[in-house]
C-alpha cells in the first residue's frame, strides 16, 4: 500500500461541474502540497497546507490532519483545468516529499 | 524573476552511457531537489542539495549522483544507463532545505534510453 493515495485516478467532467480530488496519507507530515502538471511536464505548486483550508480563485484545498486526508476542489470547472493533479506529502520524520500517483482530469466543453 | 531552468529538455542515450542534467534555480534560492517521474512509479524523490551539500536522498542506486555549485546551480548524473532510467527528470528550487516550503519546478529533462 502506498503511503500517499489519491482518488480517483482518472476523472472526466463537463464544463461547469464541481470537482473533488482526494488524497490520503499514512505517514506523519508537516505539510502537504497540491501540484498541477500540464502535458509537456511542467509542474506548478497550487497550494501548500499544514492545516485548515486555502482558496485561490476557483480552487479550494482542505486538510484534516487528524484524519490524514486532504481534498482539492475545483468549482465551475473549465477545459483549461484539464491536467494531472498530484498531492505531495512532506514527511515530518525524514523531511522528504512522497507523492501520490496523480489524478488525470479532463474537462469537456 | 527568471524561473527554474533545466537543460537539456530532451535527450536520447543508449544503455551503458552516462548523462548529466543541469538545473539553475530561481535567484536567491539555495535548495535544489531532484525528482524522477515515470508512468509506472510516478514522481519519486532523488536527492536534495543546499549550500553545496547533499542534505537528503531517496532510494535510488549509487548510479544516480548529483552536486551543487557555489552559485546554487545543480547537476545530476546517471552513469551506466539502463532502459528503466527513461523518465522525466524534474528539479525544484526553494529557499531552504529540510522544511516544507513553496516549490518551484523546472520544465524537466526528458531522457530516453535506447
């Protein structure tokens, strides 16, 4: 079992839909990142969370430290949101990033 | 402010050869970390450098090595290439090492081993 699990692996949505991507982890962490990767490879860090909730535009990220779970929400999804979304947990013991396997999102116009 | 620059962007090598990849971090960032991304294993941490010292490393064989220069630019080297080394190699820069901080990734170097 991976130490960082994401679901779903693939997601297709219609433009305008509300999207949720989930990330669960089994290790102790000091922070969790949500990353976005577009075709071609470049990765952008969307959020870094250690507690609570953050919002940026149509994107919302939450984390529950006790339940070891984080979610990324996209409101009013748009085709330009089509990308792979990856959660990355920064472990508190070994100070390394462990990555989820990614969620491939496709938003149809 | 210039972003993280990785060179080369694409390269093709044959088994047994060695390869060197370069990463120039954002100005003022002293930490550079390297990652390997493959379809099967996803993103995996290779190593992290700060102030010319390797501060942390992942679970990769000794064929994978790196270094960091006084201007914070970093290189990674893979010797005796194997087919399984075909991957996207990404570097990220941040202000500090050993703490969770905002990461800035380069576009990656895509290595194909034939």
